[in-house]
C-alpha cells in the first residue's frame, strides 16, 4: 500500500469523530437547541429511568422475550389461520370471475342453451360429513398451526425458561451447556438484520404500487398510533388498580409499548407464503414503519413520564 492509502486508512477514525462532533456542535447551537446544557448533562449520566441499568437490561429482556413469544404464538395460530382462509377464498373468487368472463365456445349453442327448457331438475342435497369427522378436521388444522417452527420454538423456550433444572443447564455463565446459549444468541443476532433486510425489500413494493386508498392508510395510522396507545394506557391503569399486574414500572412500560409497536413482520411473511395481498401489505407496512419512528419516540416519552 502506498503512503496516501495508508494515510486514508489512518485518518478514517479521526474523520468519523470529527463528523459526529460537528453534528453535535450543530445540534447544540441556538438554531436547533437539541443538545442544551441540561440535555448534555443527562446524556453523561450512567443510569436508567427504571433503576440500575444492568438489572433493567436483564429483566427488560426477559419481559420483552416473554411478550414476543406470546405474540409469535398468537400470530402463527390465529393470524396464520385468518390469512390462509382469506387466501383460499380470494383465489376461489378470482377463478369464478375469470370463468364467468370466458366466452361460450360451443358452436352449436343458441340463446336458449343457458336457460332451463321447462325441464325439472332434482336438486340433490349435499350430505354433511359426520360431526366426528368435522372435529377431526378442525383438530388436524389446529395441529398443523401449532407445529409451525415459531410456535415450537416458543414452547421449547417456555419449557427451558420455567424448569429450573433445564434453565441452569444452558443459561448462565457457569452453565455446562452454555455453548448452546451462545450459538442461539449468535443465530439470533444474525436473524435480526436479515429480517430487517427482508422488511426493507418488502417496503419497496409499497413505492411501486398503490392499491390502498389514502383514507384507509390514514385510518390504520390513527388506530395504530393514536387510539391503541390511549386504550393501552387505560388498560394498564385499570389492571394496575385492580392488582392484576405487579408494581414494577419496567413491566408496565413493556406492556404499554406493546400498544404502540408497528405490525409484526411475520404478517408480511404470511402474505408471501400464501401469495395474497402482498402489495397492500407492503403499502401499509411502508407508512406504518415510517410513522413508527415518530410514534414510538413520542409515546415512549409519555409512558416514562406517566410511570416516573
């Protein structure tokens, strides 16, 4: 490598620091007033609004993991069934519409072929299958939904998390099978950016096509980021008043955040899996995730203010 190449490599960290420092200086000016003296003092403090940051990080991760596991169980059972049923009905409707548009290709037909020529036809009643067979079919569908990989992973996580003997085998610095925890953590760290990349690819579809009315998008945003957070505050306040939830403010904060999150990315995966409503889902995801940046920031501030 030449001298200029080495100089370029050596100057990169310094240039990065200078750029960030310049941005901080611009944010601290009277023009923006984003980094005032009080703000800089608060940023330099080592702590958390919910107590010791190390304890909050561990407990908060447990709360979030539990809520995400329950959410995955609900999404891959109830929501999965809804999207699959809607996809089957949509494809059946499309086939019926296409068949109705096809011209009559019978060369010997006349204008009376499609009419009933005064002939009596017996309508045969379709016999319903026995109740036992219907129950078996429903149980078979439920079993297929419960055997999806996310549900199985959530169940295994619940088992290892609740059974002390199994938890001590894998979780903890002194666990004999800690390598399994490290491997799963490494896999999870790689899964998150992969899902984010897939989400970005799905959002680009919302820029190309527009099949959803503006009024519907506005209604979804209002319900998702205005009505639901207000309802969540009422629900958490009522549950706390009745003694249904603990007094831990971090636990209540996690509950409140659940009412403000954007739609789960698994829904986009399901629409791609069943090849239904992909463009509509991409448009709604595009606007909900754009609005989530402001909504999460604003409502997180309100929630911490209510819990402080």
